[in-house]
C-alpha cells in the first residue's frame, strides 16, 4: 500500500502525518535512534505515535540534535504525558554494546526499529515513517523520510525519546566508569574520549568491533560488520538462511504509553 500523491504546500512537521491520516493510513508512527556513531554505550531506538490533533500541544517539537539538553528533557516529559493522556503509544529499545558488536550497528539498528514498532501495543500503526533510509518488516507500510526528524513530528518525538534515554544511561555509566567522561561526551569519539581510551584502555561498555576501540584493545575489528555510520549496500533478508537474523537474541525493550 502506498499513500496517494498529495500536493504539499506547507513544509511543517505535521504535514506528512496529516496527509497520511486524512487518507486513512493512520495512526502514524515515527522511528529513530540515538548512539549509532558512538564507540561506547548502547544503541537506543524509539518509536512514537502522534496524531494531527497533537500539533498545537507539541508545537516546537523538532530534531533532538537541535535542542538543548534542558529542552530535550522538557519534550521527553511532554511526549510521554501526551501519550498517556491521549491513549497513544511509544516504545524504547535499548541495544547493549555487546549486541552491537555481534550484529554490526546497522543490522542492530534495523532490528531495533522493528522491535520498537512491534512493542507499540496500545495502537497498531497504519503507517511507519523512518528517518533517512527504508526499512522493511514492520508489518505496516513504511516510508523513508530524508531528514525525517526535522520533517515529521512523530520521528522528532522518537528522536527525543531515544536521545534522552541514551543520555541518561551514559550519565549512569559515568558513575561506574568515571575515567572516560561518558556523562560529557556520551560515548562519542571526541578528543577527550579518544585520549581517555588510549590512556586507560576500553571498558566493558565500549564497542570492541569499532576500529578505534579494537586498535586500543590490540584486536582486529571483525570483517563484515557495518559500523561508525556506514550503510551496507543491501539490508540482510530475514528469509535468507545465510543470514543470522533468526538466531538473534531478544533485545531489552522498555515500553511506555497509555496505562503503562
């Protein structure tokens, strides 16, 4: 099923969702992740369902990367409160660093997106919007939206949920591994993080399949895994017996929404 062609004259963040909803393809869920390029800490994927009627209450919601930490916390609370008040849904999937090492970050990200949508139990999405690249296997039609977290409010909401969840995890990990500065750089490859990594070596929360961590640990990064933001030419096919998708272990899922 594909949405009918529509003339969109307004580039607001609610336009695409409103068009899909108007043509009977709602409710619309957005999916996004945080921590894809980090060399330490988990990859976090979130999904969020919003409706056009939420536009006024969530006016100003945008890509989490464009918001200050205080603004992200504000929107995180607003999104969750709105979900509870309007019987909508959202879900957050936390993928530990060890899982990223075993699968590769892109494959782990795709699987996390599928699980985040599957965890939406209060409502069944009629359409799923992803940020940037197409994803199959949601059980609902899906559309890849370039710069989706700045174009579609539901993707922006997912980006905020994922980012705030991950930042809080990294702050907690800083208390356990206080030599790396996780609370400051959140596991991304800043000069301070690289210096701490070289000085102290990696900790269990580092992604050992990333080239910079593998080099410090004296290991060779595994071949065939996609890391540090690169994309494979083709997504693994769950129906292909040569793929390992069917053997993957469950990911940790933290869900929220109406009544939860």
